[in-house]
C-alpha cells in the first residue's frame, strides 16, 4: 500500500490518520489541502512529505495567474515558503521544494513551468522508491541470520514513496532468508508504530511483537533484541540524527546493552548545512495529542505539556548509517560529506 499515488491525472494521499481502522484517500490538486494533510499527519514520514510537498508546489504553479517571470517566480516562492513551513524537522520537505524552485528559476518561459515541475515531482517520487529499495539491499547484510530487531515509529512504504527505510532493510533481510522477528515500539503519542508499522508488517507476513515504548529496556536486558534500526528525519553533517521522539532513548539503551543501533535513510535526508544536531529545528506538537489522543481524555484539561515530535541522537551512539549508496561508518563528518559529494560511500571493513 502506497502513501502517495499519481497516475498522471489523479493525485491521491492515503489518509494515515484513519489507519488501521479504515483505508481512505484524500484526492486533491489543491496545494493548501496538501499542506493541511502534512500538518495533520495524513501524509507523514520524511521522504513521503518531501514527495507530497513537491506535488503541492507543482499543482500551485498551475494556478499562478502572473505572466511576467519576476512576478510569477515571486508568487511561486511565497507558496514554496508556505509549504516548507508545514513541518520544520524533516529536511526532505525543504530539499524537494528547493529542487523544484531551482528548476523553475532556470526556465525562461513561465508557461512551461507547471508541466516541468509536475514531471520533477513525479521524478522525486520514483527516485525515492528506488532509493528505498537500495537502502534495503545495502543494509540487509548488517542484520544477523536470526534474532530480534527493535524499531520505532513507522519507516515503511507509508513513510516513503515505497519500500520504506529501516523497514526496507528488515524486510529485505527476511526475504533473503534471515529468521528475524520485530519488536515494534508503539510510539507515543500518535502510535505510528502500533497503527502503521504493525499494519504494514502484518500485511507482509513478518513476525511482529508490539511493545510499549517503555518496554524496550526490559526487552534488551532479557537478550531478546540483537539490534535497533530506525529511520531519520534529518541527519546533520556530523551524523547527529533527528528522528521520532524516543529514538535517542533507544540509542542510549542500545549502547548500554552492547547492541548495534542503525539509522536508515535516503541521502535526501542528509543536511550538510546543519553542522550538528543542535541546529536542527524540532517541531512541537499540539498538547491535545498527549492529553486527548484519538479523542480519549487521558489527562486533565489545562495541564502543561511538552511535546517535541522528534529528538536528536548524537552521532557517537550510531553504529552505522545506511543510505541508498551503502553503509556509512564513523567518522560521519568525513564519510557523509564524501557520500553526498560523490554519491559513493566507503564500505566498512
Ligand atoms: O511524525 P512522523 O510520523 O512524520 O515521524 C516520522 C519519523 O520519525 C520516521 O521515523 C522518519 O520520517 C523516517 S522513516 C522514513
């Protein structure tokens, strides 16, 4: 099941807020509707919101009335800023928008811009599908022949163009014959693990065990987990990584219990403009998602809530980063730069 579908006529977003209860789609070519879908997590996951954002800008470009290039591009840039600000942490959103804007600026004839931007949005979607497939192929060798894997949030097809990031690695390893079972953190407060990862892995026939987020430490101390693997929303130049809140805690636990902690992400998630994790903006979510999740009141009204959507895992806790090009080992500052510059990584020895 894909998060985003485009057949050249109809643009469909799977409304992930409705899963796993019902499968419903948002069908639209209105960029404002796509912005709302990103804000409310109907479409979510770093690569998927990058793709959705690219289509949003392409659709918006069709409705700009101005004919003069300067005016047209000014309006396009204003809309781009609006889309970019929908969610601040996942860099894929900005990356996709900047890619389209650069293309628009290079064109002389404004009338040609909409069709070219739409083609580019589709190219980003297709490239992401291929990158995620490659992440699985490049990372599967890191996983043991058998054992338990802990994962957090949702990193499957639903979070990307298809295949997923961390989930692509797990599923590829299982397809290769490895006997793995997956402990899925439910992922408070919005339960992307329970609702989405369980839904996807169950459909793929993967042996899964749902755990509450705070059970991970006990699972590790019992020797049930051989590794942790998650996705990323932004990887800074030194390897510090933003991902769903709770990821950092898992990395600390993995270090304490002596098991590897891997990050899997396409290179579109690497942001060399951020020198380290302290410069990654962290999105704060509506307190109601904590006090009244899914319409059920679990804390009194009016309490103070602190709800960061993501946290930062420092690079020294990350055993390796898997991208579509291969496995990157520390030192990340040097190796991430080499990879994004050359599209190649040094394989670990
Ligand atoms: O708030 P979400 O559901 O968009 O958060 C998603 C994650 O944190 C994923 O782990 C991340 O985007 C990487 S998986 C493609």
